[in-house]
């Protein structure tokens, strides 16, 4: 505490006479302000490690001096900066250049990795032209969600090798990540990223992962905190037949989310690996929209009511959806053709019956009876009746087969709706 307070005091006094510092001095002044703010926190809550990021990413070159100054200041105060970008840290520090009428202000925002709470917000005015002019060319791309998720999944998969036994027989439960902050809660970021991690572990690393439906059933009767607590973790692991659990959180961090993960052995409670990464907010929101927000039971059922198989395809069950859709199309088409054929035979019989008279009344009340479709060569009603019986039999058979096809189509439709409702994710 004394060393930390002395560090920021010396830095603050030394920089106080420079209200419009250069980029390097501005960084040192921001760092001193950060140290002064966190020194008031309880010792157990005071960050001892941090990661610095620049927003937007393409400003990294312009803010090199400020970043260097912040690192120098915080290092003097005993703050560590892990070299591996997915190592767990206590705080995420975001630097920005805010335009003003005179030039720019350098702003620092620090967020607690474990709580998502804002630890420090401060800014300083820069001297004119203190920031380097960005070079021409394409803007640098922000770190993508997929890339960060792949690295986190690889770290988890690597840590499983340290567990006793063959990794092929280890079963891992990826618990829903806790959303910390209004942005993470609104985007349902924790659930979306847990699904993404589960997919990566299963498909890329061939790890036996607990099914989401089994996980949902276990969590239906208890909260996430109860399921992952010291006592509940062992019980949850037994219910899921899992030897390890992936737990963590997603915290608001400006235009990004800070994702922190831990892989814990269910039997010993040992933390096998702890990693964190930052992901762009827009990318996480887009991932959540595509994975969770629309893929619920109601949406899948509605689609299956409209078109058989659509709900299954919507849920990612492409083979099942394609079979249901093609079956419904085949039987519906067959039914329509058979019914139309039966009707055509019936109409043919009616129109070619030479003994079917048409009775009508002309204007003036004059009754008229005539046979418009009499055919030469038919000498008797008995002879035609034999042909008529054959035609009626064919028509009836076609009607029956058509009706059966329609019934099968209805059965496929009903099954497809029930299946979409049963296998759709609960809303």
C-alpha cells in the first residue's frame, strides 16, 4: 500500500506542472491517476495485473507513446502485464483519443475483469500534434470473435492433457458464462460464447462435451451459482458425468467484451487453466443473434408449421429437415396427382356416357332433353355399363390412393411440428 501510494504521488507531482503533456507524459499521468484510484480499494480487490488495449484498433500506432507511458507508470506501481494475450488479468485498460477543438484528449477506462465494474475513468489534454498522424492505407481490422474463441478453446484442450487418464474419455461441461454488465446481459454474450466454445472443443479438438440439453435439465432446478459452487460443483459433475467444468464470465469493456475462463477439475477443485481474451462487442452480438436469440422453440415450431422441415433446418438439423421437407413434397404431389387423375376419369365417364341425358328448360318455359355426347358404335346400355363399372373402379382406386397420400402428408406435417417443438431450445 505504502509503495503503491508513493509511486503515484511521485508521478503525479512530477507531472502536475504540465497541463498539456506530450504523448509519453500523458500516458504517465494517466497511469498515475489509475494507481491513485485503485489504491483506495481493499487490498484483496486491488488489481495486480492488467492488459492495455486501444480503441479503435487502428489508433494503436498513434497512441504508442501514451501506451508506453501508461505501462511505465503502472509497472512502477507493481502492476504486471502478461505477455500471452489470453492469460487472465485483474483489469482491462482501454485507451482512446478523444478529439477536441484544440486537438485531442487521451482517455483511460479501466474495468475489473472479475466484476465488470469500472475501476477508473480519467483523461488528460494533449499538446497540439502530440499524436502521430496515421499512415495511409487500409484500416486495421479489429480482433475477431472466432480467432479469440479458437485460442481459448485450444488452451482448455491443452489443459485437459494434465488430467489423469486418457483425454478421449474425459467429459467436459461448458457452463453458461456469467454476464457482467448491462451490455453483456442484453447481448446474452455468456450463453452465446459458451455454445461457441462447446462447438470448438467438440468439433476441432474431439473432446467429449456435455450436451446442452442435459446441461439445461440440470440447471433447470438450480441457479448457475449453486451448480458451480464448492459443494454444488461435485454434485453437478456427477449428474452430468463430467470430470471437468469450464466456467467464467463476460464483462463489459467499452466497445469490447472481456472473456475470462477457468477449467476446473470436478473431483479436486483444482484450477487446471485460467485464460482471458477481449472480443469486439459487435462480433459477440452478431454471434449471439445467430446462435441464441432466434433459435428458440417458438421460432422453430412456427417455421415447421409454415413449411415442413424448415424448423429443423433452422435448428441446424439439416439432414432431418431435408428428409421431412422432401417427404412432404413427394406425398403431397403424389396425392394431388392421384386425386386429379381420379377426377379426370370420373369426368371422362360422365361426359362420354351416351345414355346420360341433359334436361333443361329454354326461355319461354319450353322443356328440352338431349344427349350431347352420344357415341356411334355403342349399341346397348349393358355394353356401356360394363365399361362404366371399370371407369368407376379406376376412379375410386385413384381417389383412395390420393386420400392416403394426403393423410401421409398430414402425418409428416404433424410429426415435423412436434419434432421442432420437442427439439427446439427452450425460450
